[in-house]
C-alpha cells in the first residue's frame, strides 16, 4: 500500500438522506493520481475537495460548503469507507445535497467499493505521521493523536443514557473496519427525543407542571455509569492545545437546516434505557459508530494519518478543530511517503 489507489470502475447508489429525507444519487468514479477525494453537485459549481478547507458546521453530520452557497451534508460514512478501503483518489458526483444514509452504517459503501475493485497507481502514497502527542479539548470530550507504527484508535463515550462507559480500541485496516466498525449504525437517543418533546408548547399546554417534572426526571433514571464496565479514555492536559477563536467560530452552525426528516427504523438505531430497540449489532455498537464517524472525519486531513487516535466523546466539530489546530503545530507531525516511513508502518486512513 505504498502507492496511491483509485477505483477500478464507477459505482452508483440511490437513497434518502438522514436529515433532509430527500432522495439523492451518488456516483463514485475513478480519478487520476494526486486528485484526492472530490465531491461535485451538478449546477453547484466546481467540485470541492474533501478537506477541512470547505468544511462547514452542520448539525449532527459532516458537511462541505458548495460554491453556490449550499451544503453537501452527511459525507462521513462514505468518507470512512473510502479511507478504510485505502482509496486515495475518487471523483464523486451527488445528484442532491445529502449523501444517502442507506442502513445507517458503512457496510453498503464498503460493498460498493469492493465491487468496483482497487487499482494501484504510480504516485507514492504520502501520510501524515504523528511525531509528538497533540490534543484538543471541547464539546464535553477530547481528541488526541500519539506516535504509532500503524493507524489505531482508542475511543470511549460516557454520555449515553443507560449505557455507562463504552470503549473500543484496536487497529483500523480494511479487514478490521469491515468486520468491527462498518456495520455499526447511526443512532438516536429516545431519552433526548422525549426531553425535547417535554419542552414543546403542546406538552406545556396538555401536561401539568408536576407531571412534566416527573417525566423529565424519569428520562435521566437510566443515565448511570456502570461500575463493572470499562474506564473511559483519559485526557492528558500536558499535551492539550487551545482551539483558536477563528476555529471555534467555524464549529457552530449558523443557519437553520432540516434535521432527522429521513430517520426511520432500518436507517438508524434507536437507543432507550441502555438498549437498542430491535437489537444491537454489537454490545457496544454506539461507540463503534463513533469510531466510524471519526475515521470519516479524520480523512479530511487530505492524507492518511499514521498514528494512534485516543478520544472520549468525539464529535464532528471537535474532529474538525483537532485537524485544523494540528496543522498549526508542524512540530507534532510530518508528511512522508510510506516507503520513507519504514516497513513496519501502516496507514489505512
């Protein structure tokens, strides 16, 4: 995997988006070496690169700003599948403004990429090798990169009602991603939805204040940390770097946009009281999906990362801030080819 790669042929899929609910068609086509991953929306101007430059804050997803002022939303699952499949160059056309959610996971994207095949190109593959620990904090969590000989993650979450602490650690490569991470689905928290409903004008009209208070308190009953579970990953304040005011200003959505209009059973896993309604694909499925999103968001570095990523409760915005601030500290990283990195080094994202 020391040279760049693209797809063997074009593949397409059609489906509704998670947030807009609108149907879009996505075509993933081969691209020349050095092209990178680029998204084009017909009628919206030139294709935009999948990097932090056009990244724009969007609620509950990763989005890129299009030249005509619109957003292309929910790119993270496709980006994760391309990254973990070691595809460096692809031209993606989206007939719509949101990538289809499919079943909420990355498995179908991986299947499409596998059906297209992988073609190795002549250009040497460059990686972003982590040289020194680097951490950012915010959004109730942290994200840290550490030197390592392969791309690996150690991610936890402790803010899901009823689940306590969930944690998964291991290397990310094409095989492990497909079996351990890709099948995990996007999730919605029924307790949070319930609390949102209790704050509506209709609830205030129909329910006495005492009843609303009791229902509100009950929604937190299952939000406990289990004593027999794993410990969350720990931040290392000595390696923390501040998020600059310009980066922070970009982390928060500034416009109203559709949210969860396409969420349906079969497209999202519903969490309630420490359970996944209808059954979980893994006992710790929510944290595995956090990792899926993280892999897709880290791909916006524009190069595979050679290092270990440690995080607790990572978010799309925090990962954007991490990548943006990391670029401002070149003493913590270097760009090398995999051949220069040495035979023991592997980067698949």
